[in-house]
């Protein structure tokens, strides 16, 4: 009888210990791209005793911890919002997604400077538009993004695209740069802003006012410097972005970034399609012409201590279709004219 009682007490004690602390595997990943969050901090706090146990995730964001029913689990990592859950479910694998935390560091600008400086230390009044603002606005092109800025006026043309005025001065006096390199291909002195895709853009720097001393005579109204994205940390990262509008807009863009040691490779590409639009429903001629754009790019970078090298190549092709009305008297024939921009 004593042996049975001892065995029963031992089994009950083992069952209680197993219930109170069951080892499970925790995997912590980034909520935005699914990448692991390395070396995250995991805290398990007992509700009754207040005792805390700390763990640190490995390079893959994984850790094995002992969880019970009366435990508060918290996970934190630099650059992410804290995760807090009371009595998480007892699973063999618990996947936790941390949301990136955006906070106001001093934005660094390069426009009009001989080196990168913070916005408040620049001698020019530089307007900074970051990636979160671009994503929240759901802007696909420069024309869509700048249309919300107070000092910009975007002029849309059904055939030639979108041009801009800055502080009442026409676009031929606005210098547009990509990573500090002037954009060519002006038509009547204007750059078609609908041809500049924002999928690979990190941020945009705008200087309003005369900048002719630094950038030449066609920077009388100001400068718009588009800074593209560069992979500095992720070993492997991919992304696909799609966009649809009921007026006939279908956009699809993708990216691939990889990094090995001090070297990095990035590839981007996409297709933007607009089926055309006209207030009067016609079978051929349309006021807003159908347009198809293909864009792509590749970059190679090298970083070591104070040395930074980057090589880029970009591709762009746009096909615009202009259909004429049917010719009288039989209205059986018409002409299709293609305009190609590369």
C-alpha cells in the first residue's frame, strides 16, 4: 500500500511539473518580410511568484524555453515593437511575428552636400520623403507622389505623360537626379514623371529654390534627388508588389537582394500596364492612350570599413499605342501608331 501511495505521489508530482513547465521551441520572425530576427530577447515571467527567466535567440531567431499556463511571455528586439502575451498556447513550435518599429532618427541627406549630413545640419532646407510615406500613400510613380506636395503642380497629358511645376516655375528648370546622376530624356524640357517607378526607391530629397551654383542653370526652381534602395544587411531577401485600379491599371514589380560578406547584389524588375480610358465609349480612339512599361535594374556593391563602391545598370522601355478613328466612308479601317521610349 505504501509503495502504491509513493508511486501515486511521484506520478502526480511529475505531472504537475510537466504541466507547469513544458519545453517548446520559439521562432521569432519579421512581420514585414518573414526574415528571422536574430539574437532577440525572450522573457518568461511567472504570474504567481513574479520570477523571471531570460533567453536569447540564436542567429535564426530560435530558442527553446519552458512555458507553463501561468506565464507571461515577452519578446523584444532592437528596431521592433515589443511582443507580450499572457499564457500562450502550448505548442511544439510557437512562431512570433515582430512588427518593425519606425522612430525618428535624424534623416541623413546628400543633396547639395560634399558628404552625408543630417537634415538639421544642412545649409539648405531639404524636404525628406521616406519609404513609409511612399508606402502609406500607395504611390507607384513620381507623378503620384509629388501630386500631394504643396509647392508642386503636376500637369498630365494623355500622350506625353506627366510634367511638373515647382513654385510656379516650369519643369525645365527643375533638376531631377537619381542617386545624384541627372535624368536624361527631356521632352520639350520636361521629364515624364510617370516613367519613374518608385518600387526601388529608399527616399527622396527635395530642395526648393535656386540651386544653379551647384547643379547648373536648369536647377533654378530646385532639385529632386531620388535615392534608390541598397541592401546592406539582409543575406537573402525577395519581394513582390502588385497594384490594381478599376480604370485598367495593372502593375507587378519584384525584387531580389542577396549579400555575402562585403559584397551585395540586387535585382529589380516589373511591368506597369494601363489599358487606356476615354469618357466617350469608343471602340478605338481613346483620350488617355494605352501604355505599357517595362523596367529593370541590377546593382553590385562592395563595403569594407570606410570604402564603399556601387555599380548600377537600369533598363526602361515604354510602348504607347495611339489608335485612330475609323476612316470614312466605310469605317472599316484605322491606323495604329506605336511610340516607344527606351
